[in-house]
């Protein structure tokens, strides 16, 4: 008997997610290589030091465009609601398996929503600071103090984004059955009922 499945992501959402993910990995590797000699070997991914320096900002533009299109597609579903705040209040009880009568989780849980907003903020900061640091095109327009500040902001935002993505990839692997949502576009009805019951009820009524 074939398993009942429901659609979680459209083709356009999956395409944007994977363009963002591949460019993020190339950016994290080349960015770390530009940041510290201990990571210099990662330059090899883009064909050596010179190529990393040339390509890093252009790949950054690709990631920013694909990420913000993707973020726009998921924006309304990531708004933090009163139900999410209720969940947050009972986090200790949930971890000790003591919580009862909590509101049903919608398309995303509070952790996923925080990840979403952390990425929106850090990627916006990476874009603005990256443009200020982009030699030889834009840097000469800005005072040196701003360029120095931009390098600091870029390093801190990059570090936070990399940590957030490590947690994201681990969670995607940890919650069995999630990755197929982002590869094939569908999840099993059992997965949806178990992890996102509020969303499952909504789609069963014909809302997305
Ligand atoms: C190999 C790397 C990655 C894997 C395996 C992965 C996997 C996934 C999976 C399975 C989902 C669906 C979760 C669900 O439907 O509940 C998802 C959603 C998402 N991913 Fe990734 N991802 C990766 C990299 C990235 C990167 C680099 C970014 C952004 C820079 C990103 C941003 C997102 C966002 C924003 C969502 C939607 C979650 C939300 O809106 O709260 N992912 N990812």
C-alpha cells in the first residue's frame, strides 16, 4: 500500500532553497579561507586564493537574491504568534516531557522561526557590510572607518550565520523525514500530523 503524502514545498521554493544552500557553503568555505590562514586550504574549493577573492562577492550576490526570494515566499508563515510565545514559556516542561495542553504547532515551530529571522538579519548585514568592503568597486566611495567597521560586522554576522546553519543542518537530519520535504517536495501525512499538527489541519481544510 502506498504511503499518504502531502506537499510541503513547491518547486520554486525548493530551487531557491538549494541555490541558497550551495552558495552558502561556497561562501562559508571561501570566507573562512579569507579570514584566517588556518582555513586557507578551503580556497581550493573555488580554484585557489585569487579565484576565491574574485568569486566570493559574486557568489554572495547570488545567495542574497535567492535567499530573499525564498524568505519572501515563507515570510508570513514565520511570523511569531501568541501560540509560539506559549510554547516558549513551557520549553523546560517540554524538554522534561511534562507539558500538556500546548497549542498545536503550525507549519514551523518556534526554533525554526528563530532560525529564519536570524538568517534574515545576518544575511542583510552580510550584504550591506560586503558591499562596503567590495574592492575595487565600492570601497573607495566610503570613509576608511566605515570600511573597518564593515569588516567587523561581516565577520560577526558570518560567524553567527555559519553557527545557525550548522544547527539547521543537524536538525534537518535529526527530524527524520524532513529532508524529503526539501528534495521531493512532499512529506508523509504521519510526519505532518506528528511534527506540525496545526499545519496538517490547515492543509486538510484546503489552506496552505
Ligand atoms: C546542506 C544544507 C542544508 C540542508 C540539508 C537543509 C535542509 C532543510 C530542510 C529539510 C528544510 C525543511 C524543514 C521543514 O520543512 O520543516 C529546510 C528549510 C529551510 N532552510 Fe535549509 N538546509 C540546508 C541549508 C540551508 C541554508 C544554507 C539556508 C540559508 C542560508 C537554509 C535556509 C532554510 C530556511 C529559511 C528554511 C525554512 C525554515 C523556516 O522558514 O523556518 N537552509 N532546510
